[in-house]
C-alpha cells in the first residue's frame, strides 16, 4: 500500500460490503490505492482511517476524535454513500478543510416503495396475521378478524379513506405523495394540521437539531386514533419512548420504522425492540429501505463522479 502523497490518494472503505466499488479514472498525474473493509465497528474507525486521504462511508459515525489531525492526518475528502450526512461531524471537517460529499436522490424509488410497503404491513397487520396463521390460530379459533380491529372495534381503513400526511417535501416525500395518490398535486398545510388530520403519517426529512424529537408525546396525543406512523428517514426524529407509550395506550393505530435512534439497533439500545413491545402493532426493518439494484448502481456512479471530480479540481454534491 502506497502512502498518500500530493499525487497519490489512498481510499479507505469502511463498509465495503454494501457498495459496488467502481474503478476510478483519475486525471494525470494522480494515482490511487485502496483498503476495503467489508464492515467496521465504531470503535475501529479511528485506527482504520489513519492513512486515508479519501474516506468512503455509508452510515457509520465519524466523530470529532476520528477527524482530529493526529488521528487522520492525511484525510482530505469524505464521500458519504447515502443521502444523509448526520453520521459525519461536519464542524470538525470545516475546521480542517475536509471536503464532504454525499449521494442524494440515489435511493428515492426504493425508500418510497418501502414506505408504502410498511404502511400496508401496519394498517393490515400483515406480520401479525402471518404469524397467527402459521401458528394454527385460524384453524383453532375459526376467525381472526378481531386481531385487525382498532380499540373501538372498527376494521381497518382502506386507501381511499386515508388522509396521508408527509413530513418532508424532498425527493422521497414527493415520491411517496405520488405513489400514495397517483399524482404530485399535494396540498401543503401547517405542521400541526398534518399531525391532527392525517390517518397515515410518513416521515421523510433529514435529522438536524431542528428535527430531533420532532414527534414526541404532545404530537402523538394530537394524532388520530386511526393514525399509522411510517418513518423511513432517521430514528432521532421520533422520540422512541413516546412512540411506545402511544402504542401501548392505543393513542394511534400502529407504527412502522426502518430507522432507529441508535444503530445497529437491538433490545439493549432501543425501546422499540424490547421484549415487552412484541404485542404492539409495530413493524420494524433494519435500515434497508434504500436497498435495490437501482440504488446500488446510482451509489456506485455518484461515488465515482465525486472522487474523479474532486481530483480534477471540481466538486459534486459537496455539503461542506
């Protein structure tokens, strides 16, 4: 492995197993070498990026310690192969002049379709029906309709009766609106009205200081008892303890999430996955809404463009 120099870049991949790694055509006189780690624990980030001049990461925390000059002295460019950049300490990057680039709009179709799938799974309690049928409850009890009723004994709403609210008007939010109603002619209303009027609420916005815990106890108490919450953005936007309380008290009908406050999530770090939540109408997936063939191709192309453009003195999707 050649060490970084003014004309040679060493590219380090911390989550190589999730990427289609491209072959870069760097402009003369630049050359490059690579170190590819299939996966990386947060505790190993600092040691693995010491010789990197270019870092490629997907959804792994790179904090101020990892970005300190003594920890990553050669680092000049970080490419986040995802839309969200909340995993990177941007202030630390700005102080050192490290360029950060991301790959926006690469997973719009996959994430939007996953969101719609989570809606149906929650509204129709598909997972619970599947498990009950597999367990023989249908043949034992003769009728399982009661499992799908709300706290007032009402059956599920159908799509034409839903009021879909979307918090976030970016590419994913707009795509969800198109899938939900067959057009992009959606009405924009204040946040508090979206919370109160929606029977299905999709969360599709980035995690920032202004959006952290955006939905908590007050919001859940304002929601319709028919409401289904679907989160395909970032876990920190929804207060997990408040969501569990809303589900336990049946203030809302159900919830589905692909994202968690702490990831990788498990019973030890997320209230959504503790044993006492198994009987709630809560569907969870492991932050894989983005996964599709199209997304992988898009990520690879945008990674290639970002690195090649930066080496040529330009920039692509630079966030800082």
